[in-house]
C-alpha cells in the first residue's frame, strides 16, 4: 500500500499535500487498539495482531505517559516474575481497561472534531 501511495503522490507542487491527505484517509479506518484483561476473555484469537501477523501481542509506551501503560508494565513485570503479583482481581483490571479505552476513544473523537472545526473556520475566513 505504501509503495502504491508513493507512486500516486507525483512530484508536482501538490504532491506533499496529496501524500498527507491520502495517508490520513487510508490510516483513519484502521481499527484502534484496545486494552483488555486476558483473564476475562476466552477467545485467544482476540490477542492476535493482524498487521504484524503474530498470535499474541501487547503494546505499551513509557509508563510516564498513560495510566494504561503503567498497568501493562506492572502486569508484564509480575508475569515475568520480576515483581510481586498484582493485587487486583481480573474483573477490576478489565474495568480499568474499559475506562482507558473509553477515554482514548473520547480523546480521539475530540481531536477529530477539533480538526473539523478549525478547517471550517479556515474555509469560512478564506471564502
């Protein structure tokens, strides 16, 4: 897909703008990653990462960024025997994961609406 897009952009003065618009349009429909507690899910196919084609996958960033990443770090550390086990029931972890997913979706929606608003203002000012 990336190779096809690069060939489509062209080399004229609008190629950079085309690249940004098309890349955004193609990446927007991709499914967002969701946090979940593996202990409450019986279907292991939900752990699969489609694009990487791996059966088990977890993702996290620096634990100073988001609460969800702190939880993932703690759970991975406990599962590897590096730290003591987490003293949370799996249902409580799932509730935290659901809350993190909800906030992430709300944040993404606000970001999209903000971009739409500023674009509308830009068009109105230029018209």
